[in-house]
């Protein structure tokens, strides 16, 4: 009996510690992201999470007097992570869609984007029509996947659609010939071409134009509004432009414009 009580006490202590380590502090600003989504949020060579969204969010948290924490999540379960309170927001190149506007509380758009297809430069594919009978890769749960679903004629023309956990894996498969193209965000595609120098090209015709926003729980409009105000202040004092120029070479933000 004594041993059982000791073991039960130890297990209870471990449970308390485990719960404490998983709980979110009230003075934290926890950002949920796919940590393989450059240049918005990704891991650098030192395994540190960096990116355009990360720099913006760190400055916002600082101005709100909160401790910043980037929390990698499964992108296909992002809404669940938010609604269970494990994260404060989804801030990682999240496209604003009618369905998401119904379920979540969004800031105003902060960046323009489009869903495009990236292909091998020597693959002979010049437009979306050339993908007929071809294999297309896409990140599961992404806006690119939604854009494909919303274009049934294009979707039915494809030989197959292959889901990936992230865009990096899809691009690697494209490079070795496993795919004929990858549908993804134009911001990410352009950054990938610029940084990696891989023999890819982006098709001129896009699947869908869109904008990025920051999503909060539907009833958490108070924090949403504070973040929006901080971003507008940052745009007014030149901080947003400085961060944009760091990652894109120019100010492409639409905050306050």
C-alpha cells in the first residue's frame, strides 16, 4: 500500500508539471504556425523560427507588453489548436476566405497574395491548361487546396493531386520529377525562387487572388483589435516597411493603405 501511494503521488506530481509546461501563460502572446513556410515563418540554419510574420508578431507582442512565443502546429488542425486555447492566433500567411471569416475573427488584410502553380523551368508547362493529365502537389489543409477545389474544371483535368505536410517536401518532389507542379502561395513561391535558385518558374495565370490576415478565436475580438492597432502604429512609424524590406527587398505591406 505504501509503495502504491508513493507511486500515485509521483504520478500526480508529474501530471501537474506536465500540465504546467503545456499551459499558456496569461502574459504570453502565442502564435501558431507551420514552421516550414518561408518567408512567413520557418526554421533557419540554427533551427530558430524566423520570418516576416515572426518579425511583425515579435514587435506587436513587445508593444502590447506580452512575451512572444512561436508554437509550431499541424496546419490541417490549425482551427482546432486556436479554438482549444493552445495558441492566441494563427499568423503564418493565412489566407482570408469566406468560410474562415465565418468561423474566426480576422484582422484587416496585411499582405496581398495569390494561389499559383510553380513548375520546373524545363518541363514544357507554360500555363494552367498545360497541366491537364499531370500530377499536382499541394500542402494539405492549405488555401491552395481550397483554390483547386473551387475550380472543378481545372481539378478534373489533372491526373492526380498529391497532398504533402508542407511546401518544402512538395518542392523537393517537384525537383526530382515526382510531380509536374506544386500549387502554393505566390509570396512563398517567389521567395523560394529567389533564395534557392532552383530551376523552377511560376505560371503567369493564377488559381485565385487573395489576401493574408491574422486569425483569432471568434469571440476574441479584444486581442484582435489590439494587434490591429499595433500593426497600424507600426506602419505609421515605418517599422512595417523596414521589416518588409528586410524580407522582400521592398515594402509590399498593405497595412494602413
